[in-house]
């Protein structure tokens, strides 16, 4: 079975996690082996103790990239809904995959910040606006927009199912399903 890492990058509340689980369900039904490396879970265990400085985010992304590559090289579709705000961090993960000959797909969940801040699933945008937190990605912390992603999903113009179907179609087209 062909493994692959499918990294969904984007702002908080962009829809990364929702799309990843929607696609994971569909892939499992089709008989594929799937893992979702959810950012929040990873930060509880594998990256416990890391914060949101540039250095810590880079370390977090490299650790997740390492695990995703291990899974992907063993036939698993590793879905990774993690912000990964820095281009150099994402490129290092891509390079690791390329050097191991493991398929890697970068998906930019390109929901505009004004839509994300209305969704505000975890209340972080409200907290930032109230001055309770700082360093929120896309507001007062950097987000390097992917310049050449394998796919850009406009989650604000379509349903979750349509977004997942768009990604499913790309994986089929790439011969990964
Ligand atoms: N300051 C700040 N900036 C961004 N995000 C924050 C912050 N503080 C907490 N959170 C929550 O932590 C989740 C981001 O963790 P990630 O591991 O995906 O991010 S990163 O790639 O290491 O930047 C992210 O999850 P998602 O909303 O699923 O993206 C946030 O809910
Ligand atoms: N097309 C869409 N794709 C993904 N999420 C969507 C879409 N339309 C609305 N949403 C909603 O936006 C929110 C996205 O939250 P979440 O997936 O946790 O974002 P993230 O993981 O990027 O922080 C969810 O409440 C989801 O139901």
C-alpha cells in the first residue's frame, strides 16, 4: 500500500483538522491505513513543553515531520493538520521526504484571517483581541504563505465534504490511492 504524508498548513480555525478527519474517514472506508497527527495531541505528548516561539514551532514541525515520514514510508497515509507557519521548516520536512523517496503533499488551507477569526473555534482570536494572549499566527505572529503548494483549498467557498473531495481527487491523480 502506498504511504504518503499529506500536510495541511494554514491559520488557526482555517479548517485543517476538520478536513483531515473528513478525508481520514473516507480513506479508511476505502481500506487505506490512515493516521491523523493532530497538532493539539502532539503538543500534549511528543512536543510537551514546547511553546510558540519561532524555535519551538520549528522543533515541533520537525518532530512531526519525522514521525509522519516513518508512518508514510510504512504504507500509512499520514494526515498532518498543523499550522507550520515557517517556509524553511516546511521545506526541511519536504526535503527529508524527498531524500527518503517518500511521497509528500503540501496542502494550503487558505481561509482568510477574517473568516478564521469569526469561526474562532478555540477562542484564540478573541483572546488576542482582548490582549489576553499575543503571538497568534496570522494576527501578530508570522505566517509564510506557501508559494507553491500541491493544492490550495478555499474552505470559505465550499463545504467540508467538497474540500475533502478536492484533496481525495489530487491523491488519486498522483497515484497515491
Ligand atoms: N499563539 C498561538 N499561535 C497559534 N496557535 C496557537 C497559539 N496558541 C495556542 N495555539 C493553538 O495551538 C495549535 C497550534 O499548534 P501547531 O502545533 O499546529 O502549530 S505550529 O505549527 O507549531 O505553529 C493551534 O491549533 P489549530 O487551531 O488547530 O491550528 C491553536 O489552537
Ligand atoms: N469547508 C470547510 N472546511 C473546513 N472547515 C470548515 C469548512 N466550513 C466551515 N468549517 C468550520 O470551520 C472550523 C474549522 O476548525 P478546525 O478544523 O479546528 O480548524 P484548524 O484545525 O485549522 O484550526 C470548524 O468548526 C468547521 O466546521
